[in-house]
């Protein structure tokens, strides 16, 4: 399902623990780490899609998280043409996402990457909220930056905590993947 501009509606999830660290998942058979995300099915609201993705990718149910907020609007990224299936080239541009900030109210043991037959992640870890963007696949970095900046005031209440480390938001001139 694409919108008229060629973007697939999608949700992104930033899951934080009580230490204000973010969940970071390692994609299966890849050297990339990312936040959970996934498409919105026809007839689904972004919130419904978020809870479905949360279950499919992390094995978490709604009673194990608290919604702290979401982005005010869609954040978009373009997918490089070499990553687009041939039959969609010229039609598909990328993803448009509503990002949700969730707090884990359950335990680490509640996270189960294998609840479906097609898991997205093979490993996970907690990182500082201001995780370096060099660890994100390059075409998603700007959206990650926008989402983290917009949602940070929902968990941080001091100027110092709201200020990312120097160089954090650099999104150009970095390698493609980094462990």
C-alpha cells in the first residue's frame, strides 16, 4: 500500500527502559542495528500497527509498555534505488513513518525475538538514548535524528539531558554500516 507520492505508511518504535536507554535490534544475517519498525496494513491505525509490530518483532504485549507519545506527523525517508525491487522502481520512493516512544514497564525477560516464524532480529541490546547515528543504515539516519529529537522532551526534563553529544547528529560522510 503506497500513498500517491510513492511512500509506504509505516510505524517506528523507540522503546526505552527505566534508565532512559533505547532498545536496539540487530537484523538477522546483517551487520545493521535499528529500532523496530514495520508497515501499516490496510484498515489499521498507526497505533494498532505499532502494537502488532511490537508483538511480531519483540514479543511484547500492550500491558508490558506505556505509550509516552508519538511524532506529530509523518517522517519520510527515501530508499536508494538499488534496494528497490525492479517492478517498483519509479513507483516506490520509500517510507513515511509515525514514530512512537514507549517505556518498557515489563522486564527484559519479556522480550522474545522468536514469537513468529520470521523473526526480524537475532540479537538486541540497550544503548544510551543518544546512540550514535553512525550505527544506523545511512538512508534512515535523518529520520532517526528527527524522531529522537522530537520525542526526547517526553523523557528528559533538563537542557543538558536534551542536548545530544557533539557530532551525534552528523548524518553525512559516515560509513554504510558500522557495528
